[in-house]
C-alpha cells in the first residue's frame, strides 16, 4: 500500500476535522498585503503529510475531544512548522521544497524572512485563541527549542566527528520536539493528568526521533522520485546524519578521508557524493540506523500502552509503524 | 540639555522599575547555547533609549500600577523590538547599528535569522506570563502589523513616487504600532476602560508617527556623530522618507531626475547623495516635515488631556515634546 493510501486509511476517523484545520490554516495565514499572500499561497500549494495535525487531534481524542480548542492549536503548530521551513530554506540556501521553488528562491531572502516572521506572529494569535496558558508556554518553549536545534545543526555542518548522542540531541530539538508538543498539547486539552501529559510528550518525542532517523536514512537509500530531491542531499550540504555516523565508525580504508574532503568542499563533485552515498547505502549502516529507529518507535509504542484501548490509541500505534516503514 | 539628561529627568520616577526591566530582559534572553548567548549579548551591548518600556510603565501608572504584570509585557515588547531589528539588519544588509557590527555582519545571516526567531519564541513565553489573553492578541496583531509595515517599506524601496499617505501608513505599521501597543498594553493592565484603552492606543500611534518623522528628518540634518550613521543613509539605501517626498513636490529643475538616478543605483556615488541631502536639508522640506510631526504630536497631547492630571500624565506630555525636539 502506498504511503498516501496508508495515511488516508489511518486518518479516516478524523478526516473531516483535518479538513477543517486545513481550511482554517489558509484563512488565518491571510494578510491584507498581496505580497505576503502570494508568498504564503505559494508555500501552501504543496501540503505535507498532515502528520502533526493528526497527532494533535488523535492525542486530544484519547481522552475528552474538545475540537474547538484543538483547532486553533493545530493550526498554530502547522503554521509555526511552516514558518521554520521558510526560514530554514534561507539558511540552507535551498531552491526547491516538495518540488516547488522555495520562497527565498522565488521572492528573495527579505520576503522569506518577513513571511516567516508574519506566520510566527499569526501563530501567537492562534495560541491566544486556545485560552489555556499551559499551551502558551508549550508554544514558546517548543519554538525556542527548535531554534536551538537549528543552531546545533548549523554548528555541526561540515564536522565529521559528530557523535550519535549529539545527533539525537540535535534531531530531538529540531524535529521531534514539535511532534512532542503536538501530542502533549493534544492530551493537555483533552483533560489529561500530569502523568498522561508526560506520557504523550515522551510518545511524541520518541516518534519524532524515529521519524527523523528514517528521513535521514531515506536521504541515502531513497530515489529522487520518492523523496522529491536527489539522494545525498544532506551530505552535499555538509550535514552528517546517522547513516554516515555509523558508516564512518567502520573506519573503512580511504573513506574517512574521502568524506572529510567532501564535507570541507563548498560544492563537492556529484560523482564523489554518489560514491559515498553508495558506500553508506550498501554497508551495514542502514540496518543499524533502522535498528535505532525501531528502538525509539518501540519506546513510543510502550508509552501508549498506558492508555486505555481505543480506536485513537490504535491509530497512534499504527502511526508508529508507518513512520518506520514509509518510503518517503 | 542633552537628550540623555532630558530622559533621565523624565524617567526619574520609574528609574528603579526600568532597571528591573533591563535585568529581567538580560535574564530572559539567555539560552543554553553559547552561540545564541554570544549573539544576543552582542546585540544587548548597546541599549536604546528605553522609550518603549517607559511608555509601557507610564501608561500603566496612569491608573492602577501593577508592575508584576507590566514587567513581563515590557520585557516582551523590548525583546520583540530587538528581534525585528536583528531581522531588519539582514534585510537591509546593514553592517553597523548604534556603532557596533550587526549580528548578520558578525555572525552571518543564518545566526541572525535564528537569533531573531529565538527572541520571538522567548517573547511568546513572556506574554504568557502576563496571563491576560487581551495582551496575547495585542502582541500577535502588533507583530503581524510590523511585518506588514516592513514589507510595505521593502516594496517602496527605489520608488520615487511614494505619497505622504503611503509613507504615514508604512511608518504607522513599522514603527508607531509597537509604541501604540506599549501604551495600549500598559493602560489595559492598569485596568483602563475600553475608552481609555482606545485613547492610549491612539496616543502611542500619534507619538510613534511623530517619532519616526523626526528620525527621518535627522537622517537629513543630523551629523554622523549625533545620529551614529552618516546622514543620507535612507537615501543611499533607496528609501524615500518624508523630507524627500516634500522636496520632490517642489519639482525643482533637475533634482527629480537626479533623485531618480540615485534611487535606481545599487551603490550611488557619495557626492550625489551628499548633494541631494544638502538640497533637501536647505529647502523648506525640513520645516514642512517638522510641521507634520507637530501635527501628530499635538494630537497625542490632546488625547492625554482626557486623563486626570498626574505626575505620569505630565511625563507622557513631556515625552511628546522630547520626541519632536531631540537631536538624535
């Protein structure tokens, strides 16, 4: 079954509400200024997997489903995610995302900086609509964490000596912490106890770490068609991720120097990148990376078992498998 | 009397609380990451006039002074102001601010983008500490407005046909709206009625417009020593402000084409910029600009008269005069 078909099936119980979140997102991202609308419409053309919103709604549905509170929070978290993507693309000098030109490529860095800031501002208004100060603080801490994660990533670029611990810390902050916030926020608004809130925070964190590890594996084993960008993109940008960390551990003759050389180059030759990608993809590093992803996904599953059985718990369980088994 | 001496005298009644705001600002801008701390310490080295904080505290003191609520809001508004400055400097390719290298010049655009985002995130946490949803919405609307104002400015760069109305709309959003938010937020937390809140919102807006007009006048008549940057900086960057709009109205022979030429140039020759600056500074445009600033400052004063007389009202009145009479 394709990824899209799997997600459609998993999300069938919350489909109507996912659509309402989408519509509200578009409404709330609107400015009185043509330029901002054009830029934000551009970036909204290619929607993601709605994974964050689904996590929020499903976590809220584990207990008492209060969609009127979950709606602004879901839109806020999707919007802040979009804001960070817009800014990330400037930082990475990215020219395409999900097959479309990035905002910075199309409208310039200045507009991209301001669109990101504008979306942040709008997000704060949505969070205010939730009218729960715990969510205000969750939002602030999460965004600060994501910024710190991005700085950590920036500082580790072109460094071949990145450790697994550093990598996990970095992806925990940059990616997993927003998924964690969706789950934590959802169950908070569902009326969860402190213990239940802590469980879902950890579920989201472990799921998010597994998600990012798989993303990083796909950057080595995926095809340009499946992942929407050429394989080896991270390496080309000087970013050392888990598969490469594992591969470098093997100390295979010549490759450590080869990788160092690529990491140091501004624009490494394509042939060199392809060579290292093939080396990583064919060695044991991929299986080892999958094993670490499964370690985190198993933790996520175990945490869910503390909640009473329900259709939503079942979907959250299946999402864990999806995250590890998806092909893009 | 020097500007600094005037402000010290005006702020003597709130000096202790201004200092507490400063200290709290430094505490709350702190990250666990060295890189962010270094960059934010750098930008905090050169403090501004504390005008926004003073407006917040004085507006709050017009009615019931609740410093415990005003404190996080004041810090938040100073912090969001700093975040926008950090991002503005990237957009403007600015290399110095208040005599120090900008964050982008010193640490690169990526760090500057992330420092701005990080400060936004921290601001949201401070706003949450106020525990008043009206302030959450005020914050969100204000930041969105500032972003829109910056886009308006960006779109008007290198356009000689800017009208006075467009200019006032642009500075209302980009600069005056944050001062307005300080005053509105202050009197809201002071327990103001809807009418009083609306009055102080308008006071801040009119004061802010007068403030920015004077800033723009000083860019034509100030010395590098007094304003911390060479005169003609706006013109050099292609930004058309009120003095130039008025001067261009005179249709003086040759100058319209001369200005057009400078605006179109990436880096206009210094002699050309100096020539136009002298033309604007010596003509009636400066007096006309002062007159418009006084129109707005008179409105601000009139709005204050609706409040009962108090030492705070008196300081807010004197601040209006200071804004128009200052030399930097």
